[in-house]
C-alpha cells in the first residue's frame, strides 16, 4: 500500500485502539521495592498496531467487577507526536487511580505520648469504587497504621483488608465517601507480548506521581516471593522501577493494568533495567478472595522438582525425547504423597548445582509429570501456572506421569492448601 494511504489508516486504527481501555532459586540481588526499600526520614512527617493480535490463551479472564470504571476514550491528534500522545493519555487516564502509601510506626515522643511516623513508603492503585486499593504485601506488612495520599492531595487513613505473602499482594481500604474514586481498568495477560510498551506510575523514592516507560522485556518469568514460593507468569520490564514503586501499576499503551510492580534485580537497590511485576491474572484471582475472606488459599501439591533435561535420559531411565516436570521430592505430609507420587531416592552423577559442601546431585527414581488434567507439561513452571490460574484447594487433578520400569501412570490428587505464611 502507498505510504500516503497507510499513515491515515495507522492513525485511525491507533485512535480506536487507544480507547484507553516453583521452584528455581532467585539471586539475592532481587529486591522488594516497597517502602521496606525507601525509608522515610522520621521527622518528615499500542503498541502501534492496525489490528489487535489473537491472544494465546494462557488463563481464563474473570468477568470485570461491576464496580470497575468504563473505558476512557482518548483521541490522538493528527500530526502530533504519537509517542508523547500515548504516554500523556495513559498518564491522564491512570494516574488518578494511583496512590501514595505510607507505612506508619508508633514512636514514643514523650513519657506518655506516641506519634505515628512514616517508617516506609510505597504505591498502590484503586481497584473499585468501594474503596479497595491494591498494593504489595511488603508495603503494608508490620504497619501500626496506614496513610494514603491521592493525586488531588487528599490524605486518608486506611486499614488492611487482607494480605497474601505468597503472591506479595495486599488489599487495603479507605472510606469511599470521602474521596472521588477512579478505579483502574484491568488488562488481559493473554494479550501481553514481549516488545510492547510497559508504563509504570508510582512514587519512587517518595517522588509522587512519577511515570516511567519502557517495554515488556519478557513474560512468563517465575519469580520467588519473600516466602520462597514462586509467582508464575511474572512480567519483566526495563521501565525504570525503583524503591517506592512497589504496589504501583504496570500499564499497557491503553492504560490498562497488566501487572503490579514488586521487585528489581539490582546490587545497589536502584533501577538496573530489570524489574518485575505480578501479572494481572494473579491479581484478578487473589484480590477478590482478600476482599471477601481476608486471605487467599493457594492450591498445593507438596512437591519440588525441575524441568526435565534430555541430558538426564540415560541416568533417569526416560527417553531423551520426553518433556515434563521431574519430581525431586514429595512432602510426607502433602497430598501428592497420599496419591502415590514418587520423588527421587537414588544416587546419580547428574550435577544440578553447587553448595558449601560441593556439587549437588540430582536424585534418580522420581516420577516425570508429562500432563496435568490432560494439559501438556513441558516445564516445572507449567504445573505451577496451571494450579495458580485454575485450581483451588479441595479440587482434584489428574497427573499423568512416567515412572522408571513402570511406564505411564495416571494419579488423581486432591489438592491441599499451601502451608500458611501469614
């Protein structure tokens, strides 16, 4: 098509699209971004596309909450700088929902008096018109009191409604009668792609209402939370994320939330171009449970393992063409043990790591999970993604496994509840 005809089509399509609608170890350099990273001084109080691509269905998207605000229509002026227009439009749409959260600690200021002073700070965003605000668990953990500041300067007290340390999410609540609430618009993890714009709004180092931008660097990361359990499908971005950004939204070019910023990889506790966000599909499952019950129950198999490598075939007794999740250990008190799943119990020469004592060897004799409920398993994370995206404690899944010298077996497992960490 001639360029003179293509440009108006692109601009038109852009105007429409901008209806600003575990188990691996993580480096100690991964840092939480909350106020646990930003101490307050004690005295101071769309991606440019013509057509929307077909998504790869990874997770089911819950129906939008009835309290969610409708999409905001944004028009892009012909001839204007498109990049600037996009970022400005996203900021205008989403920033009213972003809040500054201070974690207050009671400090004795006299013989018989105490005062709540800022201990740390972070970010959050309005989830619905009922006053619920999403943030990170580590932003609010241990607070004697919470204080929320909105973009119009209104400061309100907040209370914790529920926390989930395993997914590093929390819901806090303010009185909705005291402020005009503009909830975020929720995105869809199935449309998130490497290379698309990623926009963060938050309060890095206490600098309220800051916008930074970059791209989605990777999707499907499995990132370890502070409790040791992995958060699957995490989004990696090079948008500048710093201490104080924790709990703030990561947005796409439509101004939709696709994740909650929560960690950076850095030795100096500042942006190094590698930040992580909890994916929106996890938020969409966890937040309603926190609002309703104050906690979220994670489905639990009670196993640990690694993605199977063809290099292990001879030692483990499987074909080099197989793919799956190799089971290393099965907890004696877990649901998988009761269902007959087996972990490794034989010595091998396969080195999978090094510790203070020397090489760490992979034990042989364990089962190889090749599918769960007839969904193919190619990596160990596939099991975690399936459980976190679709299953709850008490439900039954069927594991198809390969067992050395036994062949293929089907093992029904009634899922337990992940041991509590609150």
